C-alpha cells in the first residue's frame, strides 16, 4: 500500500503548482495495488493556494491532468479525507475509487463565487456520484455540506472516527493487497 500525503497543514494543505507537479510525479511512479491519498492536520485541502490561484493556478491544466491520472490508475485508490475538502482538491478525491471522511469534514467547491470554472471532468464525476441536481447545488449554488449529508448524497462512502482514518483505509485495502495486481486492475476495469 502506498500513502501519498498532502504536507502543508499550516496552510490548510492549500495546493501550489509545485505541489501539484509533485503529486503528478508521485502518481506516475510505479504503484502498489492500493494508493491512499490523505492530508496532514485537520483539513484535507483548501484547494488552490489563493495567491497561486490569482496568478493563474486556478485555470492551469495540471489540475485536470492530475485527476485524470488518478482516475485511470489500475489499482484501488482511496481518498482518506482527514478534514474539509474544498475547491480544486475535489478533482483528486472525485477521481478516487473510494472516499472516506472524518465526521467534522465539510465539502464545498466555490467556483461560482470565485469566478472560475471547475476542472473539466469534475462536474460529470460529481453528478455520477450525487446526481445532477445536487452537483448543481454544490457548483452553482455554492452549497457547503457536512460529512453526514455528503454520506447521504453518496459523495463519500463512509464516515470514520477521527484518528481512525488509516485503520479504515487499511481495512478496505486488505483484499486488494492480497490479490495479484492484474486481478485488481481487471476488476477495476469492469466497473464504469
């Protein structure tokens, strides 16, 4: 199992272009049967660093390249959302196979208010999980939802106790870790 951690807790794991490049490299490296994406601290990610966003990061194609890379990985991918998920960081979580979150997590994607378009694949991935009306509530209406509502809508798959995130991810990973990589990839390829 490989764990990829966003390490900028003092800035709510707000993503810079350098961090996105590093993530792309991390996901391009030879992977295990299971990859877990998580963050340090109490926030998974606040999305784009605001200064970087104003300097053009918000519309940089690297966001879409990264989420597209995650979506096609031939292994089980788990977003272990240790706290709030916001903005452009949605793309990475939506591209994962499974999304776990702590009870205190909040979910919002303020592209309407900020005047940016979401990553090109995010609206379709979001609508596939929660339906078009709820996707519009988040993207057009600026809805901010909590973990309980996110679970009820299907945005996340399970709420886990604070401090138990990696145990929960590890429990879900066990069958894939015991299987041959080709078997994991074959089953994943059968699920649209």
